[in-house]
C-alpha cells in the first residue's frame, strides 16, 4: 500500500506541474493573440509620416527663434522644404544639410537684400552655394 500511495503522491505533483506549465503557456499565447489581433488599430493612417511632422515643427521653431517671418512651410517630394516668406518670397531648404546653418544663411541673405533694397523671389539652399532669385 505504501508503494501505491507514493506513486499517487508523485503522480499528483507531476500532474500539477504539467497543469501549471500548460496554464502559463495558454496565458502567454493569449497575450500574444490579444496584442496582435484584438488591440484597436487606428482607422486612418496619416499620409504624412510622424518624422516629417517632427521636422516641420523643428523647422518652424528654428525660423521663429531666428526672427524670420513666414506664412507656411510645405514638405516637397524631392527631400526639401519650401518656406513661404511673409514678403512674397520663398526659401527652399534641403533635408540633407543642417537646418540651423541654412536658416542662419537665410537670415544673412534676407538682411543683405533688405539693405540693398531688393525683393527676393526665391532662395534655394539645395546646392553648394545658395541660389538667389530676386526682382529686378
């Protein structure tokens, strides 16, 4: 009798361990399924990536900090941003260059053109040196 009660005792422990492992496996599986299928996903995906929105906010802040007045900022398809200036001009800034340096150059060019009395049409920073187009 003692032998059968020992087997019964070890059998119960073995069964309990198997049950705990199985329950743990089911709970992990439930978490994985819940996270992949049942979590609500947004109905609409923004066509403008969040990275682009962050860059636009950064550019806007840099322009405001430098005192350059602008009316709008638009992302362009060719890795650049178009900044519409208050005075009917526009500046094209490259994503491949440092925004701070481009804005400092923009500020200097605008100041120089204001001193000379010239109105700017476009300042393009996508090239090695800025390309300035102005009214004659």
